[in-house]
C-alpha cells in the first residue's frame, strides 16, 4: 500500500459529520431528545473549521518544503552577497 499524507481537514470533517449522525441516531431512537435545529449550527460551524484546518496544514507543508534541509550543500537563496 502506498504511503499518503495525513489530512487533518478530512479528519475534522469526518468527526463533525459523525457526531451529527450520532446525535441524529440517538434522537431517532429516543435515547436523547435533541431539537432538530441543533444539527445545523454543528455542521455549519464544523465545516469551516475543517476548511481552516486544511488551509493551515497546507501552509505548514509549503513552508516546510521550502525550508533548507540538514546536509543541503546549497546556501539559502535569500542571503545577499557579501
């Protein structure tokens, strides 16, 4: 199996939607009485949170890919000459 990058944004999305599903299932079985409108703010707040997580992850990975690695013989390009 090929290795792949961890994607925290998708993890947050999954947790938000899973929690909405669990709340709906508990309400449907009668184990927990929850107003129906409660799910709307949960999902409406969770999806932008997941998007923000994905943007921060991408920015961190781009920054890490630009950083010089240990043992890199080339000097940083941003250093002005002499």
